[in-house]
């Protein structure tokens, strides 16, 4: 999003997303927005609108101006998409919903985007869109069952269990039982910063790692099914 | 306003009762007014460890069922101290003889009357455990550097964490430095890696504990008991949280090795 029109918009399944350029003064861009709205009133009225501000950091005054404009044009603002924490906090402080979004996200969502424009990495996106992120250490006797991916910011102690349809990522020590791809997905992975599981399962494959200390491999490891069994590899790289 | 502590572990036989008796006695030695309660209904033994088994007339179930006018009737004063009191368990009943609410109310009363109340929790995670923790402010988790003890302690901590109070701290009991050195026993670091809690204290394995139990005289009164000394430290730390936990050196260093050589059994 660099050449820029100060204001551009896309129609998506989320409604209209209006992208405001990160360059130039905000008030100038707002003027451009007003013009766009005025010349397309039929289009804008009644449709839910979200504003994509990209990485722009706005000020309180900017927000006041914006709210004023929206009120004046009777536009229902659903929320703001921004990759700036400052902007998001400011918006939320004024009761405007703000979600984190990367640069040009609205274009990414656009129905009009042609096949070639879909970012390279989309091909590698894991089908399960739903990921549960837990900020806790799982203790003995605790169990997490989730229809998606699971990320744990903490340890998985011996005697605890994670069962997920998708991938399992442990940002800590995995010492309990992890079962990824529980519904049968063999391409699911289990990744842990410290890999010492009691038992590891991917789909219907089971791996019982040696529990004796000397076998402890150093570093973060990824477990995947390859050639009919579970293999461990250091994380990162390909 | 006093504080009510539960001394729990999950696993049986790790030293809860011993810890309760010694910590209670230690706090009383420091001039605090202490009440220790045996919540192990059906398998009582706190009274034995304290040598007070012959002096029990009423017990905690009697108090909660209203057989006493007042809980004070059931209190047994310690032989050695004027400010340490025992509320014994009932050996003839079972864990379901009392309910969490009853314990909660009893603890409210005790909180007013004593500086420290220690509840000796039974092993397990069922009704006995639930009763014991009901009225408590803080938890002391006693465990051994041994895999099943640690597993059970972790379970207990998980249950306590759900309530977000308790400030659970660990007493690592029956620690044997030599075995740790030879990699035959879990180290303090291993324990902390899994349990992830503050260590209140480390109590070394000590034959004198057995002697103390049989005599009915807690080891904290035995000047020659290393475990007793460890409990003294734990008591100091309870009263003053900035007091350092016993720092068992696991590293080398010539002065440390020399020191260890000279005082061979020092922990």
C-alpha cells in the first residue's frame, strides 16, 4: 500500500473496508474520504464500514475528526483495523472496536483479488483456522481438548494432556501427553521448546520417547509423521 | 487477625503431619499463639507425633457436630508450650463426617483467636482434601524429591491454583544431597522446573525424625536433628518471608567443598 490514493475501498464479506493511506496528514485523508463518501452515497449508506488504518498512529484529535465525519455522514463504523497498538488502544478508549491487522489486510480479503495476487504463503496456511492460545502451565490431571490448533504459553507437566485436531505448540516444556491431528490428520505437528513428552501421538501414530534423562535432545523440536512413523527434527529451516 | 495454613501434599507419607507438628511447635517457640488441627478424619496421627494422644477428650468432629459448647473444650494444650494447641481428628468416623462449610466457619473463628492455624490435610484429593482447604488462606505443599510425590504435588497445585488464593509454597522433605549428587534423586532444580513454585524450605532425610515420632516429641526440639534445624528455618521464613530458604549448594567451588568435607552431613 505505498503508491496511494489517500483512500481506497474494498467490498468484502465483512462489509466495506475503507483503507486510509498511512502517508500524508490524517485530516487531509479524511477530506478525501468525505469526498468519496459524498460521491457514492448510495453505496455507503446502510453498509457496515470498517476502517483500515494500516500502521498509521493516530492521535486523539484525529479520532475526534473521524468521529465527527462519520456522524455527519451517518456512517456506521464497525471498527478499525490497525497494526499499531497505539491506534488500537486509542480507538478502544473511545468505544470503537479495534482489531489487529497487517498492512493491506483489506486487500487481502477482497473478493476482487485475482488468483495471482493471493500471497505466496497462503498455500502454506494450516486448514484449521481456529487456534486456542492458553497462557498457563498445564498441571498433572489437567486436560485440554480442542477442535483446532493449540498453543500453550507455559509448560505441559507430566500427567497433563492436550488433544487437538490441529497442531500443538508448547512454548515451554512438553512433559505430558500431546495428541495432534486427533481426528486423523497425519500432517499435524507437535512443536515444543523443550521436548520431553511422556507420550506423543499424531493422528493414530504413537511415539513413546525414552524417559531417561541422557536421551534429552537439546533445543526446540518438531514432531511430524514421515514415512509411516513419527520423526523429530530441530525447529526452523525446512 | 491470624492466618490459616493448610499443609497438604497429595501423596501420603511425604511428611505433612511431621511438618505440621514441627512448624506448629516452632511458631509457638517464637511466642506465637498456634492451633494445629488434624483434618485426617479416620486415620488420625497428628496427636501421636506430638505425644498428646492420651490427653484427647473431644475432637474436631465433636466440635463441628455441636457436642461441645465451644471449640475450646476440645483443644489440647501442648506439653512443652503454653501457646500451642491441638484439635485432634476423630478416629472412629470417616472423611465425610464433616463438610467444607463447617471447616470454613471453624477457621473463621480460629483466625480471630490464633496467630497461626495449621491444618494437617489428609492424603488424596477427595472429600478430606476439600474439607481441609475450605477455610484456608495459604497452602504449604510438602513433597519429596521423588517422581510420584512430585506428580501428586503437581496435581494438588493444579487444584489449588483454580482458586487463585493460597500462595502455595513448597517444603521439600527427605532430601538427600548425596543421592542428588550421584544423580539418583531429583534435584531442587528438577523439582522447581516442574512445580514452578517458591520453595519455603528443604528438610533433609534424618533418622532422628523416626526417633522423634516414636517419642512423641517433634524433632524441632532435638538440637542434634538436621531436620529439626531445617524446620526452624522454615518457621523463621513463615514469620519473615525475607528470611532466606536453606540454600543447599549443588555447585562446586573449593570453599564449599571444604566446608562440606568438614561438616560431612551438613545440608
